[in-house]
C-alpha cells in the first residue's frame, strides 16, 4: 500500500499543476442595434448576426463563457426596439451564459421585461435589486450569483447595478416592492461568499455600472479578478486597474466590439490574464440565418414606420464621433455650438454620453439622427464666475476618457498635467467672430449645458447648483439640432 501511494503521489502533483485556459467573451450596451451601422467613421460594424456568428465560433473552441452586460433595449431609438422589443433575446439561447440587468432593460416596465425573460434560457442577474424583505429579486438556485465549472476550474460570476440606477430607472418600471441597495456593500458580501463558501478559483463581475464605479468598487472590494466593463459605452483594452489586482476591459457599444479575456490557471491558481477587444467589422462573417431574419424584420420596419427613414437634411461631409470621450469630436463641436448660439451662452457643454454615434455624409434620416443623439434634453443656464468655470473645466478634464467628459463650444484651453491651463472664452457670445479673451476669475459668464449634466450628472450637478440663477429653459436640444440640420447649418467647426 505504501508503495502504491508513493507511485500515485507524483501523478497527483502533476494533475494539480495542469495548465488550463478559460475564455470569457463579453458583450454589452447592445441597445437594439440589430442592423450593422457606422462606428468610429467605419461602415458595416456590429450587427446581431455578426455577433452571434462570433459567439458560436468562440463556444466551438471549448471552455468558454459568454456574459452580457445588459442594456439590450432602448425605448424610442432605434425604432427596432419599440417595434420588436427583445425579439432577438432568444436568438442568444445556447450562446450566452448569463446577462446582467441594464437600466434600459426596464424601459418598457416590469411586465414587458418579464415576458422577455420568459423567452430566454440564460439567467438575468443584478444582486443589489432587492425585495422588501431584503432578498435579491434575481436569483439562481437561491443565490444572487452564479458558479460555473469550466475547464476544471470554478468561476464565480455576479452583477450589480451602479449607484445611478435609482435615477436612471423610473420607479414605476421597477418590479413592485423592489429597491436598489448599495452595490459596493452587496459586492463585498458576494465576493466573501464566493471565495470562502463556494471556493471558486476566480471571481468575475460583469455589470451594470460606469467605468468609474467599477474602478472604485475594485479598490474597495478585493478579490475580484476580472471586471467586464458595461454601461459607460467606453472602449478600453484589457488593463490592470491601478492600485488593485483586478483586470478591466470594456467593449464600447452596439456590438462594435466584443471583449475576450483568457484566464490561464496552473492547477487552481489564476496565473495569467490576457486578451482584449475583438472588432466586429466587415471582415467578420455573419450568421446567415440570423442575417436573413434581421433583413426581413428591418424591411417590415421601413414599410410600417416610413417617417423614421425620411431625410432630415444632407451633410457635405460626415460628423463622426471619434474621440467623443477623449477630445473634441466633430459631432460634439457642431452640436454644442448650435446650442450655445441658441442659448446665448459664453460657453456650452454636453457630456460625451449625449452622443452615441456620428452623422453620415450625404442624406441624414430621422433614424440616423436619433441613433447619434438619442436622449431628449432641454437646455439649462446659469451664471458662473470665471473661478467657478475654471472649477467646472477641472472636472471636465478629470473625466477625460469616460462618458462624463464634455464636448464644448465657446471656450478653449490647453490640457496640462490633466488640468486646464491658459483658458480663453468668447469675448461676445452674440458675435463669436470677435474672438476669445483670457478667462477672468472675477468676471461673470453665462454657462449653458443640458438638463442631464446640470441636474443629474455626478460632480457637475453640485457645481451647477453653486452658480447664480441656475435654471431650466424651454429650449429643446433635439428641436434645435434638427432645425440646424434642415437649414444646412451642419458644417463641422475647426478644433479649438
């Protein structure tokens, strides 16, 4: 017996040291963009047929989990979402392993959401949406998390909604008697359970909160190995979050990219994390069956809703959204200048999240316009001192690379060490041809922005509230921009 044990021991040690690789594929913020579209100035990107073809290929390699970060719907735009709410959800059956609840997934209310959920075989998770008794609304086998054994290792998977969910989801759209708990506290409990009770080998968070909130959570809650980014529509390659051992990757929006991360284990120990973004462009094949369904439904849509495909105006050149969260994008420069002129402001700001695409050269349809600028907003105004405006710009710069960064007009500056320097502002808002002058800390200027940025966006709302005479106006952003487009006033302005 002793000899037999000695003979088995090397084999056991060898087995424990087996190297295994598990792949995670993430998608998020699809927003009912079933049809390929123009992204980052490139036509024929994304599309549900192309995404499903890739998921089938990835699953065929084995030891692969596919996780959806949510926001699969979007009430009002594209029209597909209103006419065919969640028709494509069951197309992902067998390919998606779990889905996080996004704020837009409740756009049509609980009853509609539950009908959608009944059509799918993969679970929906959001651990911090709880009932009156504190029990999570979404559970799998009695838990608000999911454990999956893949390739001989155990993965713990969970999702939470970010701190802005209570503002973004209308109370009447939530399941009756539910409310949002603090996601960080919930995440801390779940990671402890997954590590200590479930004995998982890696922990994965897959939504649904902003990049900034994901990073803050990773710093406060050790033990999360991978965060598949969602919600911010941020395009970010795989990286280690500073000050943590947590990796983060984010696939932009609308299936223009997928995230793909490979976890390499030696025995049960996670040794290496590699991967990044997979670009879904014209070089990637479409699933022919899904493509045929999409084409048929889109044709029916055009016949039923022809007004959504009417031409609003024509552009001599495209207004792309490239650099929308990192610099000055042509669509952002155009839109904020139109809104600045309409409001009579010295400077006008709109968060990068205002823009979800660019406008094409040539004919621009109603659907094109709302796909690029989907969210209705009225304009808000306030008077700020130069010192207060400088503080506002400091906040803008701190959000560079995220949805909270701003597009702007009427002001210009040099970014130096992450701070605005050499700030200049229009001398006369009514006559921009008069040029710019150095910002005077003691002078008073009129700042314009959108209602969302003034009253909802974290950081901005506090600064706006400190200004003099903060107020909403009756000026509607969509009306003003559509009028400018129809009038042919859509020439991109030069960068500041």
